[in-house]
C-alpha cells in the first residue's frame, strides 16, 4: 500500500507538457483570448506550419512555425521578452510546447489559446 501511495504522489508531482506555470504561462479560452489580443503592445503568433496558416489564421497574427526549431528560436530571439506573447496552434498541443520553450527563453508573459485555432474557428463570440 505504501508503494501505491508513493507512486500516486510522484505521478501527481510530475508535470505534463500541457501543465502551465501560472506566473508565466496563462491558458485562455477563446472569449478571453479575443478580448486580450485587443491590447496594444502585444505579439500575436500562430505557431502552426505555413500551410496551416494559409488556410486561416487570426487577424494580425504572424506565423512562426514551431516545427522548424531553428527558425522558431531565431524569430523569437528578435522579440522583447517583456512584451506579452499570445500564441496558438491547431489544437493547443504545439502551442503548449511552444509556451514552455518561450518560458525557457526568458519570456515573461505568455498566453496560450485553449483548444487552438480549432476552438477559435468554432467560437461564438459577441
């Protein structure tokens, strides 16, 4: 029984790729994300592939493909780490990984769209 408890405690202490750091990374639903990107002095980034971006994207988003690690890092190296970065992908998986990468690069305020562009495209916002 003691081993089961230790395993459960260990498993609960592990973080998954989608676990977010509340001090740096915030996951927002589509409604809150839409309101937040209306702010000035933010960076809105679509981390999907160029092909996905061409099919449809959020207005004013720039495309920096997470699956191209060197390009991804080089493009983000040019940005101010204090500027709030709003990111999204197709479903939220890549942007969750991208958020962790950006945190490791020193970005201070990262906002991730819950459910990605699929959620955005299906939203019913005012």
